[in-house]
């Protein structure tokens, strides 16, 4: 019975590539589940379609993040380590990594997504304390100290009310590093 329920939900998934500008790769996934972990961080599971393949990831958002701009100034204390983390959900996440690599036109030796990928997050707009109702826009930084020579930036936006997770490209120069961070290539 649970397999039939799984199939029922698949018809609501949309193609993930929603780029309005052909120079950028912007993705939109459908939020299929959301909950809070033991630390009350917000966790979402999001899925979409890449051709006929289902892709998916889990993403957590720290519950204590605050808007990063205070009185029109960037508050340097509001960059949150482990603010937004990505988690593999197995084959669907490997499909996601493969789809992203194809869209980014990058070569990778592996499409196996790592179990956990952390990032530093900065909230650009929305009030994270009203996570369920607000459209939250964040800018995330992978390898922000450039220890692994894989520094990258990405916009991660969530609209829980409308069940949408957006992954928007900051700059094409980060494509290879995003794939490297997600798959340890």
C-alpha cells in the first residue's frame, strides 16, 4: 500500500529546471515533507523530475537564524555556520547530483551525493522565525574558508506555504565547485 501512496504523489512533481535566464541554472523542487528535528531546526524534503527521473534532497534550516541586514547594513554576526545543510536521501539525491551536473555542463567522476553537506548561511529576506508563513531567501557559502579549494555561493529560498524549494545560481564560476562539494569529486 505504501508503494501506491508513493506513486500517487509523483504526479504532482514538476520538472526542476525553471531558469528564466539561459545563462543561469535555477531549479525549483516541490516540498513533499517538512518537520522539525530534535533541535527544532526546520527540515524539508523536496523532489522534482529531471526528464522521467525523480530527484530529491533533504535540506535543514537552523531555527535561530535572523535576517542578515539590520538598518540597511550587513550584520557580520549573522552568518550562520551549518545554517543550511543538505542531506542525501539515497538514489533520488544521486539523481539530483547527476541532473545538476548535466545542467551545469560539468564533468564529474561520481554522482553519488554525500550524506551530509554543510554550508554557512546568510538570510537575505524573510523572517526565519515565521518559517511556516514567510518566503525565506538565503545566500549560502560552501567551503567558505576555501580549505578544500571548492568555495561556492548559491541562493537557497524556501516558500513552505506554497511547497517550493528554489536553488538559484549566483554565478556560473561556482558550478564545478558546487558539484565537487555535493559529491566529493
